[in-house]
C-alpha cells in the first residue's frame, strides 16, 4: 500500500500539472500582479525547505489573493480579537457578522446584492469561508485586528483530478498472504504481528486490553466488507464494546456542497488504521489490534491521507470538534497530514486538546529519496503526540519515514530479516490480511498503547497518561533529537 507522500518530487509534479490553469478573465482585467500557480507553489516550497513549514499569513496580500483567484475565489477567514480566541462566543459572533458585512460591502462597492449562499460559517470554531474577488478586500482584511488569519480555502498543491483518479495518496485495496515469520498465533486463534512483541504489547494485555476506553480514528472511514471491523467487532476474546461510524467528508468539486459522502472507506487506509488500533482478538487467524477491547469511533473525514482538498480540511476540522465534545473519547488517532499548516485544522486540534483529548499524529511518510522533509502537520503541533517508524532493533528511521525534533515516540515498522518492511493488519476485504507500514501504522499502534494505559488508569488525565508513556520510552528521561522518547514498552506503560 502506498503511504503518505509529502515530497518535493510530488510538489514538482503538481507544479508541472498546473502551470496552464485557466485564470478568470475578471481577475486578469482587475489586476496585473496575479501570480501564476507555479510562482505560488515555489514560494510554498521555498518556505518549507527553509523553515519546515509554510503559513499564508507570513506572505503578502498579493500572494494570498492570487491563490484565492486560482482556487475559485474562496477565502477562509479565522476571526477573533486574539490568537487564542478560536472558539465561538457571543462576542465573536458579533465579530463574524461584522466581517461578513465588511466583505460584502467591499466586494460590491457598498451594494447589498451579494449572494447569501456564498458563505460557510463553522458552528464551533471561529472560521468562515466566503467568496472574495478583489485584492483590495484582502488588503483591508489583513489590517483588521479581528482577523486572526486569511487562507485560500480551495487552493491545493495537488492536481485533484490525477490524485483521485489514481486512487489517491495512501490508498490501496490489496490483500496479501502473511509470512509465517511475521506473526505468531495466540488464543483463540488471532495473529499477533511481529512488532507487537518488540513493544511488549501481548505482555501488557495481562494488565489492560483497552476496555472502557474509546479510540477515535480520523481517516478515510471503515470498509463495509471487513466484518471484524463492523458486525463482528465483538469476536473471540473481544466483547462488550461498540463501533460507531460517522462521515464529515463531502466528495464534491463544488465548494458549497454539504452532501456528506457517508461513512464507508473508499481508500483502504482508514480500515487499516482502525484495525491496528482496535481489531478484535479473533478466532479467524487474522491480525489483532493493540487495544482489542477498546471502543472505536471511525470518522470518514478525507478522501486520502493528504489533507489538501477544501472538503478534507473542513472534514477533519468538523471531526475534531465533534470528538472534542464527546466525553467518552480519550484518544484520537490521525495517520494523515499536510506538508504545511492548515489554520482551521489547527483551531480544531486546539479545541479537542483543550477538552482533554490525546491526539496522536503521523510524523510523515514519503518516498525514500524525499525523507529529508521534517515532521509534517499536524504532528508538528505541540498539542499532538508525533510518531514515526524505525527499523527493527535499531534507531534508524524506516525507509519511508520522517524524523525530527518534534517526534515524541517511535514504533518498529521495518524488519531486518528481509521478509517484510511492513506489519500485518486486516485487509479492506473480509477474511483477509494485508501489509502496511510507515508512520501511519506507527501512529495507530501508539494510539492503541495510549488506550491500554488509560484503561488501566481510567481516572487519569491526558497529562498523566502521556507522562507514563514517556517513562516507558527507551530514551526517557532524555528526548532524542530525531526519535523523541523512542520505542514504547507497553508492558512498562501499563504496570
């Protein structure tokens, strides 16, 4: 299965595919400073290479306006009187209304004939999407003290036609025969992946199996064809737990569409990640999950693991805020990301974080010749727990994994005996298994370990659980500059 590809090579390909995008005639007539998509992408790439990130607010009004123009004239506005004022309140509701009116006045020269449909306002965080065509509008908004950020809502580095038609980043439906050297069998007939024993996960099951804790996976959803993640979620030694499925992704080129695409996985990635964290301890000779008695909440929030489409940004943010409002959800696993920051997703992560959720995020996976890139967003945020994969028995990143100072933990993902550089998981299809790897699986594995610790200590806070996990890391009390606290010993974490 292809993993999260966030690379210079991808960006170069994307640039070459989009140089000849048609520019609206109105924009050409209105301004002569309109930057090409190639020029904008070069700015983004240069910032990532120099700083490890790119933020639209660190650029100029003309770059933002050019990107908005290339992106169907849709502008995202984060509002509030301070950087920390991202949650809705009566005060910020007034700010929102004033900004909407301001934009419509600016865009229509004071006339009130602006379409009321060209607007999306989030119900929980302080963000709106509104149609903007004028550079002068953006210049005015940048000076407004109640504007926290401006971002082109629908601008993407990727060519979505090609990404979707080829299955998308991280997608795949294959099933594979698992080598006998890559697992062992435990009662009542479940397959324990080779790397579980390296992290003492089966030994930890003597103390905790995740019962009573709910793990949420924000990804591409769940396959309706894999019974063990649906109607047979309680199978074998797994019992008394629930699986819930939601969808916040809109599969539409029309930005204003609100027709959610359902809960079913149309990529394969989400099924794999949910399997790693919570698959039942089954009697079907199929892979078991780390927290095999934990509850699962699956969110189909994206089409694939690269968060670049407008509806993916909204889908992830909506999933995070919904999960933030659930008292039963303790751990949120996010094996997806973006090469640079997305402010509305930042707001949503802070919202969930401030409600006590542990958000575990993938450090990044790409091709072997582009792993120079550092820890991706949102794993780069201090509010998340960043995870990557390393090779068996050594602190050397797996061939496709990213590392850096933002990494908190590592999971062994790549074998040294040549049988596989990945680990067994449930397949998209029923009665079948597959191999997957990279920082995605490392993230879901760590989310499962967090569930084991929390189930053993149900009254603990996130800070207490995270501290116990750190103490179970191989490098603790130190933090390695590339691998964080290192490999987690799950048994030590639950004792």
